[in-house]
C-alpha cells in the first residue's frame, strides 16, 4: 500500500546539535541527519531558524567570514538534496548589503527558493532588528556567485508530493496578520515554520495553542520546528519544541530539552485538508492573493507505512478529564434544546418511550435535566413502556426500575392485542417478517403521539446518529418524534454518556439501573424468542457499532473515500476484526447509508452536539436516489 496515494506525506522536523558560529560543522550535522533511513522516508525535512549559523550568534552575524561560510554550507546542503524537500534557516546577505533571516528551500541539488523573515522582534530577550531587516514586500531574483539564480521573496509556494506548502519564520506566526494567512489563500495546504523560541514557564502551552489555532484559521497543516538547548543559554534556554497540527487538531509534538538531536515525524493529510476547505465556504469565498510564485516539482512520492494513529472511537475522548467535560456539555446542549422546544410548544409534559435500552435511557437522563432547567417537577416526565410480542422480561423490568429510581410517572401499555388485530386486518401470514416488525414500531409511535395529545405534551425522540446513518429505524415510527434529543449522538458515545452519568451523577440505586442497561445487548426486540432471552442482537445483523461509528466519522467529517476508510480501519482494529469482516461491514455501511437516505430526509428537529450531523436542514443534504453501486464494486476489489 502506497499511503501517498491516500493523501499522506511524511514530514520531519529535526533540531540537531548546533555549533554556534560554525556553519561548516552545522552543515555536517544537517547532512548526517539527511542520511538517516527514517529521515530519508520523509517528503519534507525542516530544520530550525538560522540552523546553518546558529540563532544566538549575535554580532557574529556582521562578520564577513561568517556570511561566506553560511553560503558555502548552503551549497553543500542544497547539493545533497534529492526529490526530498529540505528547508534550512540561514542568514543571507543581499547584493545591496541588507542582511535577511531567511529559509532556504532545497530540492534536486539546488536552492529553489529563499523566504525571508518579515517580523523581526525587538523586545524582551529579542534583539533581531540589530542584525536583520524585514523581508516584507521583498520579491526579487538574485544571481548569486555560489548558489546561482535564486528567487527571494515571501510570496512563494513549493510543491511537495501532490500538495503545496509555504514558509514563515518564528515571529511571523505571532504577528496580528501573519504571512501564512496569505499563503493558505494562495493555495498552501501546509505551513512550515522555522523557529527559535525560548522556553519560559507556560510558553509551551501558549505556543502549542498558537500553532493549533493557526492551523484551524488557515484550514491547513502547520509544522513548527524550533531549535534546541545547544544554542547559547546565557540569558534564555531553548527546548527544541517540534509541533504538528492540522485544522485545529494537535496531531503530535516532540519532547523538549533533548541535548542531542531532536527528531519529530508526522504525516500530513492533504486530501483531508482539501475536503475541509471545500466544505468551508467562508474559506472558499475569501479573496485570493495574486502574484504568487510556485517552485519545486510534484514528483511521485512513495510512503509504505504511516505512524499517524486514528482512535477506534473517534467520537469519544480518550482522556478521562476531557470526557467528563464533554459529557457534561453534551447533556447541557441536549437538555437546553429540549427545554427551548418545551417553552415554544407550551408543553405540559414530556412523553418518552422507555424500552430499557441505551438510547431511551440517555433520552430519559436528558428529560430529567430539562425539567431541572425549567424548574418543573419530575412527574411531568411521562415514561411509557409498551411490551409487545418480542419484549423480554429483562428489558421490561429495566424500564420499570428506571422509572422508579428517577421518580417519574410510568405507564405500561401492552401492544400485543393491537398488533395482533393490526396484522389480522392486513391478512398477514403470521411470519416474522418486516411487516410484523414494523407493525410493532408503528403501534408504539402512534400510542406515544396520542398520549402526548392527551396530556398536552410532546414526544421526545430517542434514535441516535448511528441508527440514522444506517437507517436502522422504522419509517414513520421510531424515526419520528416531536423533538429528538439523540439525533446527533453516535451509539459509541451514547454508551459512554450513560456510563459517565452512572459514575459521576447518579445515586447508587440509579447507577445500578444504568449499569443494568449497559450490560444488556443492543436489540430492537421485534422478533420473539422461545425463551426470555433476546432473540435479535443488532450488531450481529448490521455489524459492530464501533466499526460503523469509525466509518461514519471518517466518511462524513473527513470526506475519506472507501479505500482510505478501509485501510485505516484495518490498521486501527488490527487483532480485533480481520480484513474480510471490515470489508463486509464497510459494504453494509455504504449500502445502508445510501439506500436509507429517505428516512433522514424527513427527520424531526433535534440538537447538533458535534461536528458530525445528518440533519437534512443543516449538515447533510443528499438525494434519496443516490447510486451506491460503483462504491460497492470498488469495495469488492479490496
């Protein structure tokens, strides 16, 4: 597998030990790094600001021997470059005597562009204006006796693989209007920042957030490479902090304070970034700068493996503290949305079908919070459980326990007789077919809406995002409600929310009831069993929800194609699901997602809680008749 074909490019940020004021020795360190097998696998290798001379040279920058030595070092570094892009920092003296702090971009044995630093800080520990001039508005061709004809300017893009990148230097990122703002609008999908950022208490957090938000604002990848502690430590210490962020998400960072070489690797995903830019019409509609120059060649690049890790449960935070914060906020969003709908409809009750399963249990928790927000008594929550031909005693008892521990009103209405009559009216043959299953779902929904009419209430929906994506609901039955609080909560997150509530908010008795729900197999309970056991287990029919949520996230949020989703899933779930199983359930996902769109086209209202939503009024508009056959044929070839 060539991961480059899936949009990945490996990036390397390298901070070797620096020999202050000795460009020849620094070039030797850089050339040694470029020969390392792992570094040779990268499409782009970046070294820190002024890595050829050392950042802390001070007035040595005025010395002619130093400048000439830097130029000679650059010749040897450029000569060693191949198809791989190499970016190094060096002082550079223009023919008119002005001295620039610059980034040199090298490929195919030559310097293909020189990008000067624009913002030279002159405050606190920084004194850059003593030595360097700003490269703002500088765009010129220089015939250099050693480096040949080179272009010097800030308005440059460089090809890498099938993508393009641009360069800014250290303080440029801190500027209110950083040059990267123009670079990304000109087409750069990656920004490379050569930096020399000293360490202060709390600065690493600030730097990390700055890089992350720069990547979000530019809808880009942002590679930050800073010099290490072998720089002069007379007044400040440098930590060698290397960071990569992508559209607001921190992908990875290096440890700091390594006394030897600090090597950091990350993969950028330019296909994902193009998808994000296409969907973000604010970015797409922004005016584009003109007169940008593009250099470098988009050579074919091969990448046989990636280090980038994709969590198996992308909707669920790994960190316990983050999960707690997210869980609390999600429940607040759900409850606030429902509270507003109650006020708008002047509802006197919340009517909720309680099955003893996960989704209706989460909706129950939301209803309790809603009544608390509104300052209304819990008996305004009318829980209705409707046992039918396939209802197990276990789930029925769970529904009773839940209503009891939360103190709400419970109505228990058997649908056995009404379903039997309904099927008789249809002259049904008695088989356990889709008519038999859907008759139960529609009978329950009819009862809920009629009870809402009786009590001046609204029907609270329970179906989750995963079920909607797969069409695992009955049209004009559990697909319908007055307001669906779970509409954008995926199944894997439903589980974690219920578990979090049991651990952090519920009484001991309530917690036991929630854990009972969590231990129950997921089932629609529409097919009778010969015993009290649950006859239908959803995940054995349509596949594991953790796989489907993985597919949903990367299809909807990242715009990944079937091949890419399959490849990432086989890596992420190694040892858990074999390749054939993943292929099988991926086909199920695509087939159901496309053919069941008609159910999503008529969804009731509900709150959006994350970046992935299937609302036909907001995030996902899709024709009911879309053809999935070509994608299924492609999956068959995997």
